[in-house]
C-alpha cells in the first residue's frame, strides 16, 4: 500500500496538519470510506435513473384517483410496432387453465 501514488501525498498533507499517520490509520479510513462512497454513488445513480419514471407513475396515480382516464390508452409507437409484428407472426394470446391431475 505504501507504494501507491496517493500514500506519500496523504502522509505529507497529514504531517503539515500535525497528524501522525500510520499505515493502519490509512487502511482503516479507506476501509470505512469505500462502502460509504459506494452507497452514495449507487444511491445517486438509482435516484436519478428512477426519478423520471417515478414522476410519471405518481401522475398516473393522481389521474386514476381523479377519474381522468379515457376509454383509450395512448400507446408508444415502438410498442404499437411490436404488437403489429406479433400479429403478423401469428402469435396468439390465450388464457391458461391448469388441468386437474387425478
């Protein structure tokens, strides 16, 4: 660990501040900081990626509660295309009923 580029820099900065730094203190600090940083990064990514969908879901719930839904739903163009492709391929949708085994 002492052969890394950042260790001498950390040691010099600590010496200027007046803190005596050892390998164990650096190891403990890094060992404690890595999970915290990982959690912050992961939480931030999750928040920013799910925020738009969460807003749309909340709007949908409000519309549902207020009775603002129309009889017809607006479908995404890509989804409409996939439905048309399924129809062309002859994919049949059906309900499944389990048979009793006797």
